[in-house]
C-alpha cells in the first residue's frame, strides 16, 4: 500500500451504506465520491439480501451497483460464490476489471471466463479459487461440463444486460445455468441472491426474469429510465440519406465534427470490414471490431481504442453492450439497428457518467418506420440534421408520423420524395433540420501523446 492511498479521502456517501474499509479505499483510489442514482437505489437493497430487477440508463454505474454488494458480502477463501453473466467477451473482461479495481484492497478476487481464450490460461486462474466469476454463458456451460467450476458455493447471481441475456440466443444456456444453481441450492443451501440489470427491460423480459427469481423481488428503476432510457447529455440527430450517399455523408461528418473518439455502428461484419477499408483509403485512421476477429485481435483493438491510438472504431453490435471507454464523443449509426433496443445501448457508449456526447443515425428512404419505433422507445422526436456542403444524389424528406397514433409495424412504408403530395394523416410538427458545419462547436478534443 502506497502513501498516496493513505491520503485519499474516504467517500463518506459510500461509507454511510456500511461498506467496509478495504472497499472504501478501493473506491477512493478509483476516485468514486458520490453514488450514482442506480448505486444509491441498488446497493442498500442488495446488501439487505433481496432479489433485484434494476433498470438504469447506460453509463450510470450499474457494474459498481451490483459489484460492491458482492465484494462486501463474499467470504474470502470460498471459491465460486458469485457469478456475473454477460453477453459478450469484451463486457466480461471489462466487468472483471472493474470489480477487481474496486476490490483491489480487499481479499476478494474475480476471474473472467469467456470463449476464444485458451482453457489452459483459464485453468491457471481458476485453480486459485476466485470468489467471483464473470463470464459468457457458452464458456460457463463448457467449464461446468468439464467440471472445472461448480455451483456448490453459489450465493450471488447477476445477469448484466438482462434483456440480451434472456433473448432467444442465450435463453437455453441461461435456463441450464440457473437451473443448476437452483439444484445446488436445494441441497440445504440458502437460495442464491439474484440481481438482474439493464437499460431496457420489456414486460416480456421482466416476466421471464421473475420466473428465475425468489420473492420478494424488488424492481428498482432510476427515475425516468423507463420513460426515456437515453441520457439527456446526448444530442441526438438523424440524417435522411440514400444508400449510395451514406459513405460520402459519413466521411464529411467525421471531417466536420473531428470527434475525439467515435464509434460507427454497422449491422453486419462484412459491412464493418468494407467501411473500415474505405475510411483507411481516405486517410481516416480507424479499426474495426466484429465477431470474425480472433479474441486476441479484439482485445488489442479495444486496448488501442481506449488509449487513443486511433479515433474511429467501426463496430457491429458486439460493441454496443456495456463497453465503457472514457471520452467517446460521437456515435454514428451508419446502419439503423434492426433491434430497436440496440439503439439505446449503442448511443449509450457516449455521455457516460455525466459527460456530453452526440449521436447521429443514418436513415434511408424506406426506414421511416424503424426511426419511428426508435422514437417511440426513447419517448422523444429525434431532430433531423443536414451537413453543410453535402449535396445528396436525390433529395427526400421524412414525413413526420405521430408515433402514438401509428401501431408498431403499421406505419407508412417509406418517406415521400421531395415535392410529392402525402395522404392526409395525423402528423406532428418536425423542427427544421439543423445544419452541422464549421460553426457548430466541437464537443471536445484531446491532444495525442
């Protein structure tokens, strides 16, 4: 322990929650001062032992909200007491690092387990019997079947990004994992405490989540998170653009905005590869991340992005969930997401923990319905923007639709062309498009070392 750690002021607001001294020192070293809203709500109830369904906007500190109670209640030397299940390898690495950072002065340790990593490397970590496991469902099932981990001591289960964890792709693995935990706890052990968190929780997901939980279950919602799941610090805009103009618009937008750090989201792996290749050819330093990359390549890309070795990350939705990189100023949805809720998680990569950010979405002529569904989810009308100096191949306008009067899936199929008369229908007034150009102040710029 260094002299510096002695001098760090203890965060009184966290101390008032009853966290022990070693954890408070970790919080002080991590420069935590005041709990966020979700931390204020969740930590005391988690310490009380109840099962929790927590909803908060992205970038508001959910990892610490569930991680701190586990660090507080876990018993040193008892292996595999807690498991945090996450949807992606990158999120597993990040959550594990955050828990170990906050618990650096405690005797509780976390270990990440995920696919793409050699079993031999994970065996080396697992043989020390870490109290906390952070992993993806597939690798957790693999290690269970190999009998390299067990659930006999399991006291805490967390599903981070629960809406993604309980969708069709992960549901069978989650059912088996939670079923085995329940089976182990039925043999005389107290049922494991469950904490499920996300920025978006639909009624269907809530109903399914509760079937895996024990009463009493408390649903904790940060005020406004269910009404508007995106943080207010994000300026959101959309561009009306045809497919043939999208790349030209993106290039011009990046050149005008000069983002400190930006993520450009594509729907497909091949689309991300092609886009990154074109940006490189035009002198824009970027890298891509998607499922076709080997795990060590993905880790290297994220490490270089965090350290500012390049400014633009071209990504699939692999990077939309929980990835916490400081000072991302811009998000560009080059392809509007197929899953409406993915929009919330994508733009949540910016404006984290009180910072500011911008999010731009490219909308093609036939995608008016998809934009309307996004607006219905986030409970706001996204203003249109135009880029100074950009001339589209063929101009068109989106016809504004009142989301509350248009059932999902039944909205008009495509925006009307400029000058074409639209059928009479209930409308809302859309403000004039904002022109983005050299007169718009940049959010932030960082000097490169």
